[in-house]
């Protein structure tokens, strides 16, 4: 079964599963539901969204509850943990997203060269907006444990290495289990390669 076949089957299962009297049952812990509501409000102000997904499971690691809002925004899907994914399968997913006219980039959040490529794509997508507004809002969102905080910290490291700052910068907390990051935090990042600042918000509660 090809990627499009998998997508179709997953959609069918998603429509049939967890239904009661024709409705879809969605369950979130309280703190996740609250964060999702907050993210929806922040999304309205964002210039670009980086949706982080697991490269091994690009479809099921999508934040389904936010897809209506995300699909209407300027978005980059970052398929994180590419080093753990099957390269041939991952390439098929990239071609699938390309066929859907969706920007997609496999990354390793712990690799500086990989994160730099993502930042280059961010700059390209925001080129027109940068000319009008030097300070832009970029949100990093995703379901638990896909590596949002690791990505934010890598961006911090790249910025601080190339453009040292005097003030102390905060780091996003990273952990091996879901539930480490339980809020939406802003991180100001200045990169000499980009004529703008990025404010990154870790998405749905956990990384």
C-alpha cells in the first residue's frame, strides 16, 4: 500500500473510530485542552507556524484538533527525528506533502545543520512579510513528545553562537517523557543571518 493508500485508510478509520451517535469523541487532559484553546488565540497573530511531527509517523503525529486553523496559516511541517525513520518511507511522505502543495522538511532537532536548513526555509517563506515588519511571530506547535522544545533550544544555540547576547536567555525544558512543557512560552531569538527576530511558542503542552 502506497502513502496515498495509507492516508485514505487512516481517514476512513478516523471517521469510523470513536463515534457515538454520529459524533466524534475527542479526549484531552484538562491542561492540554486549555493549552489548545490558548494556541488557537495565538495562531491568529502568528506570521508562520512550524508544525512539528514525528518523521516515523507523519500522519498520526499531526495535531488533528488544530488542523482547520493550521491549514489556513502559512505553515511548514517539520518531520522531526528523521534519523530514526526509514529513509525510503520518509522520502515517500515528503513527495506526498509536496503533491498536496504543503511545505515539508525532514529534520533532526539536535543537528545544527538540519535546523539551519529549517531556518532558511522560514526566512524564504517570510521574505515578503520581513520587508514590511522586522519583528515576526513564529509558532512551534505539535502533539506531545515530537521534539518542539529540542527544536527551540537548537535555534537558541545557533543564534547565541553566531550572535552572542549580553542578557541571559531562557531555554525550553526537554525531557524523554510527555508532560515536561506544560505552558506556552515565548522565546526571542536574534539571528545575524536573518533581518528579523523570531518569537517561538512551544505548542500543545509537551515536547
